[in-house]
C-alpha cells in the first residue's frame, strides 16, 4: 500500500500538461513536489 508521498508520485506520473483534476485537499500540494 502506498503512503501519501507514493500516491502523489503516482498521480504526478499520470497527470498530463493541461489536465484539470480534482484531488481534494492535501494531495495536490504533495503532487506539486513531483
């Protein structure tokens, strides 16, 4: 099972430039790190 940082890394791999995604609260700030 992934922790929050692992989830953020996975999301960062999947999200493409120009996409709009709703990730809720907390995860978006982590995704920006990757």
